[in-house]
C-alpha cells in the first residue's frame, strides 16, 4: 500500500456538513467515501513524478493512485453496508455481494490521463443502483474541492447550491461537451463525421477529458449538452442522475433511456437534447456484432461481445473474410450502416490516344495580305497673327500717375565715389557743393512755388480722366 493511501479524509465544508444531516444515509456514506478517495488523490498530486503508471491498453492507463483510492472507497462502503454489491473500474465485481439488489458503481479516478500530466480535471464518481436504477450519486472534484451530489427525487446540488440546467434553446448558441475516441479500435472516421455535423450548428465544442465532470457541468448549466461514445457504466452512472435531478435529459443516440450499457450517451437541457438526438440518431450503434459466419478464426475473437441492435439497418455491409486476422478486424471496425457504405471506386478512365502529328505549314510572302496604304495626314493651317496690344486710356493714366509719384534716384556710377576719394579735386574736374539743395529751392527752380497760399498742391493726375 503506498504511503498516501493512509491519508485521512479532508474535513467537509461547514455548510455542507450542516446540510448533510438531512441527506439520505447512503448518500452520506458515499460522500464520506468520495472525500477519502479525494484526499489520497490530492496527496499523490503533490509529487506526480513518483506515481507508478501502468498501461491497461493503448492510451488507457492505471496508476497506484487509482487502486489505492478504489480500495478506500470500497472499505468505506462495505463497512457501512456489507451486503451490497460492488462494480468498480479496476477490480470489477470481486468485492461485495454478487446477488444484492444494491450495487455501488465506482470510478475512483475519472480522468487518469489528465492526472498523470498534472492537468487538474479529474474526479471521483460513486453511484448506488437499486434494481438497475441509480438512486444516489456523488461526483467529487478534489482539485477544486467541489462536490456534486443528488438523490433520486430530491434534486441535485453543488456543495450547498441547487443545480439547474441551462435555459438555452438554440443550437447556434449552445456550448456542447464531448469526448474523443482514444482506445485502439475506436472508429475515428465515425467520430469525425459526428464532429463535423455538430460543430457546424453549435457555438463550440469542449473536451476536458473527464466524462463524470462533463455531465455535472451540464447539470450546473455550464454546458448546454454533451455526447460521447465508448463510455462505461462507472463513467456515467453518477453524472446521469445529477443531470436528471437538475432538470435535464439523458439517453442514447436514439433518445432511448437504455444508455448505461450501450457505450453511447447524449445529455442536455430538454431543448438542446432533442436537437442533439436528431443529429446523432444516424450514428447510433454503428459498431456492432455480426453473425458468426461473417468472420472466422482469430478475427472473431478480436470483436467485443455486444447486444444485438434494436433497429437493424438495411443492407448492412459485412467485412470480407480474409486470411489475415488483422485485416479482418480492421474491415469489421469499418462503419456498417447503410448511411456509411462507401461508394465503389470509380472505373479507371482510359487516356485518349495521342493525335497524329500534323504536317508543317509553309507560308509564302505572296499569301500574306498587302500592307495598307499610308494614311494621308491633313495639312495644318497656320494660326492667324495675334492682334497688337493697344493700351487703354485707363491704363495709360494709371501708368502716368505711378511715374509722377515714383521716387527719383540720381544716377551714380558705383566706381565714382572710390575714384573721387582717391583723385584730387583738380583731377576730378568739379568741386563738391557746400550744401545739398533743399525742397524749397527745388520748388523755386521748377516754378511750382507760384501757387496761392491756402490751397493744397494739386496732383498732376487729379484732373486726368479715368
């Protein structure tokens, strides 16, 4: 027995402990057993690397934690009810009474692959069936300390909160949970067709990897629906009761209530459930037993025993009997429904015969068309000469006014001042005046000072016509 097997059960929450006094006694025992197994799982999760893993089959693993948790559950249940039967995932029916009408259906660690990789989506699932009908159910999530439980006719709960399924009615708004086929021999092509049909009409698909928790998520309203194939009774027994007590529906792909041993399940709120059944009904029981004469030898031993189909399909396709047993097994695992009969391969199309080579064609210059005559270009006429520019009277008057008021600058040679500075007065040929002429002297010289006083001087363009 590993060291974590003797770990004590986790103390229940106060609110749940107070409510548990009103629960069914068998449900209280199931909760006690689930918490004992959860304590073992949590203790082992602290050091995943030390957990010993064994492969039961391809992609189907079992650890020492599964065995230790299962033994803790069985001991707790049989200590309280020694006359009850046990159906467990790892030990089967080896414990408990085999002829009892009460059977405990146990999955000590649903989601073992997630647990091995440290992905915290796994749970303990315990259900009590009386004469084939599930009466008590417990699903415990040790990673989150969430306890889902239900008693038939008393409702479903998460810890101390009542559960109800979602109210969505349109598939386009629905979030659907599912599970992927992972065992060797599972029909992957069939699932891909289902995946394609469902994915196109819903808001999204989710696959966490623990069917017991998926069913509880439907009951809590987090999922609107769920479907999966290849499930065992211990995967769905507890979750199915929790869904029905939360107001949901559970059945097989045809909508029948016989789902516990049919290895296919669909669940959801009533409206989404009905729409899922319409989509999944064509895929029900595609993998089924054929008559014994369909195959012989080792191929017959490779097929699992299954119940005959209630609704046999028309024109089933039987696998051909071949000498190779592996080939016969693969042929048997192909979909055999009428809707899935593969079309025969198309007949080979013969390639057309190559055409006979054509003789070369010679082109002579005489056969070519004559070149077109050059196009005559019309002679351009010269433009008439532009008319000479004649200024108007207004423009002449404006130019005269601007010229009258423009400042007059004396014309000077740029080199003159330098020459004056260097040359003496006798060589310059002139004498510098003592003073510059004033404005009054200029008026006297031009005769503009004869205007009478008191009148402003007139501009020369004042009387000019504009």
